[in-house]
């Protein structure tokens, strides 16, 4: 299926990831999958009180690249949140 990517808005072949309602180009889908994976790993690392710098070093540049390409561009320069106490936001 060809259409506009929900994330970056460019015309491309689109795919829907499992458990998601948005339809994205392959590049955005790859980033979303990797970000979700790393984020889940990062959350459990922080929860276990382990060192998370390595994960953050992977996660932050990827997140910035993704935000820069997406409709969320204005937020791309915001700092990585320090607050890790909001556990309930991600199920
Ligand atoms: Zn895209």
C-alpha cells in the first residue's frame, strides 16, 4: 500500500506494526520498533537499579533522529527526561 507515512509524512510504501493504529514507512517502522525495544529494556534496567548509560547512549540519538524526521520535530531538542518515577505511563 502506497500513501503518506503517519510519522514523517512522506509518500512511501506503508506498513502497520502489530498493536499499533498508525501506518508508517519502513524507515519509521524500523525506528519505532527499535525505540520501543530499547525503551522497554531501559525501563527495566532503571527499575532494577542497574547502569543505564549504555542504553541511553543508544536510545537518545535514535530518538532525536526519529523526532527530527517526524511531526514531533519541535520537541526534538528537548532534554531526555530525568524523571523515571512515572512507571504507569507504559504498560
Ligand atoms: Zn516515515
